[in-house]
C-alpha cells in the first residue's frame, strides 16, 4: 500500500545491490594505486612482470598509480589494462 515490499523482497534487492557494488569496486582503473590494484586483482602481477615491471616489490607502488608506473617504465597503461582484462575473461 505504501510502497514497502516484503522483507524477503528487500533482502533480495539488498543482496543484488551489494553484488553489483562489489563488481564495480573490483574494476581496475589506471588511476588506482599499484598496490590497491594488485590487492583487488592478483592477475595483474604476472602482466606487470611480463612487461618487466616488478611493481609489487617496489616501495613507489604504494604512492604511484598504474598510469604513473606505466609511464615511468615506458608502457601504455591501456595496454596493461587490456592484458589484465583478457586474463580475467580467460579465467
């Protein structure tokens, strides 16, 4: 009558929302800190290592974005993100 759903319906909507939010939060972007991106997606490590970027062992990774790290190492950050996304699709 007042637009309130049953408890079960509300719980289902909340669960759906939290799943969507979790999915959105796990997307790696070029403006993320390297350490944050690695914690969200460990598949990033082998991609970085193939490029010769051992960022997970570098102190700068705690204050450097993926874009900055790629620039310092002479790589296009979009290529790195594309490689990570490709690995995710294959998994």
